[in-house]
């Protein structure tokens, strides 16, 4: 398996793609072709546990890793790190809808699925291609990635991790999770700006030759834990394959029957992984992209025009408050038959004019695969209440966006295909919004009182990692302007 860039012909192995994170030309690394999940492999996967399934899927892409190396990575990531040792359980909601719960890991959001594995993949990759250099992981986060990356990389040898988050763009729980993070190799800084500012800042620093030079002189090299890193994507393919195996194994569908996937989407990483799984032969029918009030992807899928010249909203589902969905570039690359020249042009338009339009032919291809919808905060909260009242299922704000968009989709199309909805965070991560949705009388003042009340009112358990935050000391208090991000990095690295 070789990897190329979405913007210039490249030919590298997975270790190099993972160690580098982002290509020099600004493009993203993508597999040259998709390995197929054969019929006999499905038979084998059905009888394996999550780790076994992860191993089998990963080895199709990481052909420059030995089986022993992949097993070591997978065991480190998924053994005893997730509730009941089941990383991605499937819960039935109705006759045809299933929740794929991806938040049973140490930080209570789906980012753990990939970020528990990435430090293993990255340090193995670095030992193959970056001979002994310290990998400096730069992260821009809308909340969940930051904590999941900090948890995954804390005290991992030969790595340093630096996380930037928008000062006012994350939930109090997300902020506390990050600012209390321990570890001798971690730095955390709030920036005065939104997520896109943080992401753009990180991308700029990545391609800054002077910074690269300075790092090299200190035997360091940048890498990324954002979903632009292929090492983040490949673990996400696994849980869609695993969900299919669980559906077949439990007799909910027959082998070969297709199913829809609904994903609450921000940077387009999670839904892209489902698309990749489909390219590998998984019988996915529609991919349904759910957005909050920042509905740039809904507009794009419905019109073929991507236009970021619009207002940015801070919503109750902050991990989806994004106007530049980086991973969309990878989808465009496939839809344009892997034509890097076209993609470079579109991305140049995006950076100079803030918009681009795809051809009618590509739009038709896009709409054949994807449906899209969006909802605002009031609809999100109404959905949380409706789901809780009707079936006792408590979901977080992001997942509620997905459920609402799914219900709208079914109402509009009558599509009864069995459907897997990606449930991306514990409701306790967004306690204020979730509590106000189910019971908004006498709202407590503090986040922890809200958490306690939510547990009482809904008779559900507070996840242990969140309950433990209350007694932790805030260690990271840095705030900087977005122009000063590189200064903060130099300080953190002592260079
Ligand atoms: C990151 C995140 C999303 C968005 O996922 P993308 O891969 O960026 O599209 C949705 N929900 C939650 C809870 C998240 O943390």
C-alpha cells in the first residue's frame, strides 16, 4: 500500500504519511487505492472482538508494519481502556435505527477511538522513518480532540504535545479536561479566536520553513494528531466495519444487506471514514451528513458550492462549529478520480476567495452517495428531550443533531434501510445543554452541580473520568493571540 498527496503526486509508505501528518504541498495523504474487505474476511471478522477486527483492517493499510507491530499498537490502544472492554457498542433505538456509541473511552468522546491508537502508530512510524527525532504533535481543537490527544500522548517517550483551543469555543467540561492534564511533555494554550483560527494557525506553522529548520536543529519534527493525519482516519474505518459485523452477528441484518450511516460532522473525518469503509466494500447505502447551525456542509452537499463567506456560530454542539472541514479534500480527491491538479485548484480558490464550486458531474456523484441536513440549538435540545422521553435514551448535543437530521431524512425520503447513527460524545460532556433540554427548572450554577443533577434526573451514571475532574488542579492557564501561536510553541519547546 502506497500513499499519495491530494495536491501533488507522491509515493510513500504509511509510516511516512503518519509521521509527517500533512504533505509538504499542503495536501493530505490518501491511500493510492482501497483494499477490499473480501467475503471470507467478513466471515472471519464477525467472530473476532474489536481488537481482532482492528488488527485485520489496519494491516490492509499499514503494509510496512509487521503483524507483531500492529498487534502491539492495537493491544495498547484498546485493551482495558474502554468501558467493559467494548470500545464501540451498538444499541438499538428503534426497528431500524442503531446507536454506535463511540464515547466509552478515557475522555468520553469518539476521538478516543483514534487517539488512543495514534500515539502507538506515530511512535512506531517515527522509529521507522524519523530516526530518533522527538515528534512534536501540534493540535488545534474544537474541544474533544485536544483532550483525547493529551490523554493519548501524555508521557509518551520521544513526543511533545502542544494543544491550542478557542478560548470561548469549548464547553466548561472540555476546558477543564484540558487545563488539568498532567504529563511532562504537554502544553495547552487558549487562543483568542475560533476553531478555524486555531486550525489555520497550526496549518501555517506546519508549512513554515523557518520553524521546521529550527525544530530540525533541535532534533525535533512536527507531526499532527488532527484528523488530517491518516493515522487518525484508519482507526475510524474500523468501527464502521465492526458495526456491520455486529449487525450481522446479532441477526439484525443479513450478510451483504446494506445500511445507512448518519454522522454528526465537523471536520469531515468521521463521515469520511465511513465513506472509505464503503470504498472497501462495506455495504453502506447512504451517508447522511448532519450539521448544526454552521451548515456549510449541508449547503455544499445540496448545491455543490462550498462557501465559507458566512457567519460563524457558537452552538451547543461546539465540536461541530467549523467552517473549513479539512477532510472534505480527501472526498473531493476520490470524486475527481484522484486528480491532484483539480484539487489544488479548488483548494487555492478556497484560500483566496473562501469558496469553490464542483462540476455538475461531480455534484451528481456526491449526491448519489451523500444526503445532508442541519438543525439549530432549539431543535437539538428538543430532540434530546424527545429521545429521552420516548425511549429513555440520553444522548449528547452532537448525537442529537444526528438523530434530528436522520428523522428529517426519513420523513422526507421514506427510506427504511437499517441505519447506524454515530453517537460521538457522552451526554455528561455537555451537561448544561443536556440538562436544560430534559429539565430546565432550577438550573444549578456550577458545571459539577449540573452533572450531579443530570445523573439524578435521568437516573444515569456519571462517567468516571468526568466525575474525577472536580478534584483536579488547573495547571494550564496560558492564553495567546492567534498571531502568537508560534511564539508559544518556541517557549514550550525551549527553542
Ligand atoms: C469531533 C467531533 C465531531 C465531529 O467529527 P469530525 O470527524 O470532525 O467530523 C462530532 N461530535 C463530537 C462529539 C466530536 O468530538
